[in-house]
């Protein structure tokens, strides 16, 4: 398209060239407007109260850019465009309106797949159209586009499968896995370099696409469920980079800008998530955490026992507590009990206590997972606290309710240098006056590490399904 | 356009993205993901030209699928972001930051 644009003035009459120039100028103006609105939209996300309005402006920007594009002089027929827009809207509308908040992680993963699919197909089509006459620079852009795009398609599909549950959530590993993956990656990159030097090799190009598809599958297979926040963020970043590369290939600035925004956002989120687990990128991608649980020997031995409590006892504690902190984890999402938790909290508040929520950055399966669930249950967002904001408040807390969280509250991360999770920032729930852990059984957390917290003198366990337990608590607290 | 000009655009947009997104609170990280997803549906502009220009059947078909996939992200992405952000706008007892806007929303019938 870049080449086509440059050719137009050469074999068009001067008058036509001027009108083409004007039309192209107007199209570029819509792209500029869209870019500004997109950046303002993202900026609005820094303030929750203004965010909705800001993103509506960004949607307007999208509409402007689409209308502008339809005026493109190369578009000669509209039936396929109309068909694609209608079909896409018909599929997109239910995906936007009816998907429940509990399914948000897999919903996000599948949208990365669609984004990458669009970018990859445009790349493949551009290569096919140019038919061997691909300039080196364009080939480099197309190569990045289809590599990032293809591995994001399959990688996101695998992530979707793991989150939806039709692909196992436990890491799938085998001997020499990293060596095989690295070899495949090196071979793919080798083909890419060769293609940039001599682009006229369609077979190699399609082989590169196929190998990138395989890389996506192999990359996500060994990654466990609790590492999904990093993977989903990383795929977000890759989808953005693929879109940016499309912009380079077809000489379109708005694509480059949006891709860069998306890429930066995904990259930043994955760095934040990795930090919250005190692990490097490489460790998440190649470490297959939890595949070989190294249970801390000192903990496994000995006959320390946990203290179990009844719901009535917990209800009494909650009824007379002044300061309550709720620590939700993936278990709350699985049990889908955010509405019950909210109901319990309002009962405590009715009796004069305050309830705050402590959200660990990697609680759940994607960045911000717990926040979205609790917001859905009408918990006001000024009750939701980040790790840094709340960690010095645990000392004053009368009761801490840990609902379906495990590794993020394990004091071993602070105290036991031999623990695999040592150094990971955790919520200091062990400083509270009373700690109640809602848990199904004594099974170890995702990392396979036993949790010292459960043996803490001020900690008690309320065993059972989180939803049933919270419902019982609601009933009991009413009778106190 | 020269590749180097495009690189300028890419690098500068990346910086803008980095500095804006650093300021997004963890509270809104999920809406942030769905928002950047919706915005990256802009690859629709490339797909539209592909599906609409007469450059062979293969290109048209690939363009058609690409238009469909990108439209799914645009429509679904903006709608779901809006749904989530509406939840975060809701009433704030104690009138914390943004309480004014929240009150306005309540008056608006939601």
C-alpha cells in the first residue's frame, strides 16, 4: 500500500492528483483525531470516575477512523467490507454485553486472539499481493507482523483454553522442553533474517508462519494457571506489536501508534505482575513453576496442627469487630461468592465495623481480576486497597478473612529464605489480631508450598466451599 | 513515508503509552487490558482496505476474515470496557475522590 500511495501522483492527471491529495489529507486527519482520542481515552483510565466518559470518546475516535478509511481510493467494492463488519458486530456484541465478569480472563485472552488474527492475515495477504517483489524493509515489517501475530493467535487460544478449563491448568512439561522451544525459536528467527535478505521465498514465509503458530502453543503449555496474569499481559503486548508492525508494512501511522500503546501497556503490566511474584520474565516463561513442588522439609515434618473453627465462632468475632480486612483470592472467583462476601460485609458495617479489601496484584488470573469481581458485586472502589496501601493496616485489624487466597499471604515469603516464594511481596495478614482462612481443604497452594500462616497461633481455619461458608456466616451473624 | 519517520512515531507513541499507563491504578488494570484491546482493533483500517480493493480473491477473503476479527474486538472491546467502567463509577459513600461524578451518575438514573 505504501508503494501504491507513492505511485499514484505519477500516472494520474494533475487535477486528479490534487483531489487524491486532498482526500488522503482528510483520511490522515481522521487518523490524527483518532490517535488523540485514543491517548485521551487511556489517560482517562487514571481516574475511575472519568474513565467511562473517556473511553466513550475513544470509541468515537474509532468510528471516525473507520469512516475515514472507507473513503480510501483503493476501496472499489464494499460488499465484503459490509459483510465483515456485520458478522464481526454480530459476534462482538454478545461478547461485549453478555459475558459475565467471572469469565473476564478468558474473554480478554480470546480477544487477543482476534486482534492477532486480523494483523496476521493482513500480513499474509500483503506478502501474497506483492508476489516476490517485497522490498527488504517491508519484508522486515511483514516478518515481525506474522511472527508476533501467529504466536499470539495460538498462544492466546491456549491461554483461553487453560482459563476456560478445556486445556489443563497445570504446567505440561517434558524432558528437553526448553531446548526444543529455543531451537524452534532460533530456527524461526533464522528464516526471518534470511527472508529479509532475500524475500522471494514464499515457501519459507509460510513455514515461518506455521512455526510461529507452533511456538505459541509450546510457549503457553508449560505455564501454570496462577502465572496467567503474566502470560495474558505478555500476549496483550505481542498483539500490540503485531498491529504496530502492520502499520510499518502498510505505512499507516495510526496503526503504529495504537500498536505501540497496546504493546507498552501489555509490557508494563507483565513487568508489574512478574515483580508482584518476585520472579523474572524468563522464570515465568521457562521456569514451569509448580511442576516440581519443592515442599519445605522443615514444614512438612513435625506434627503441628491447624486450628479449625465453626461458622458461629467466626460470626461472633465478625459481629463485634471494629476493623475487618477481607483478602480475596482466586478461590473467591472459582466459588463465585463475591456477592455473598459483599452481603456479609454490609452486615458487619451495619453493626458498626469497617470492612476493607486487600488486593494482591497477582490475586486471580489476570491483572485487576479481584477488583472487577468486587466492583460487580457493588463494593465501592474506595474500599479496595492495593498491597502497599493496606500492608501497615493489618496490625490494627481485629479480624482478617482470607477467602481463597494462599501463596499471597504466606509469611514464608518474608521469613524463610529456603522457600521457593521467598522475596515475593505478600499481604502481612499474620500481623492481625485474628486470622480466619476460608479454605476447602489443607491442600497446598499453587506454588506447592505449604503455608506457615495456617499454623499461626492467631490463625483459624473455616473449612468448606467458600460460597457455602460465607452464606452460613451471613445467617449466623444475623442471629448474634 | 520513510521507515525512520515511522520509527519516530513508534518510539514516541511507546513513550506516551508507558507514561500514561504507569499512572493507571491497579484497580483499573482489567478495564485497561480490554481498552487497549478495543483500541488495537484499529487494525480494522488495514483490513478494510484489503477487503475492499480488487487485488485477487485470496486477498479479498483474507481481508474479509480480518475485518470480521477486528470488528469483533472493536465492538466487543468497547462495549465490555464500558460495562466494567460503569461498575467503577458507582456510588462512593464518604464522597472520596470522584464522588461528585458518581453523584451525577446516580442522578442520571443508574
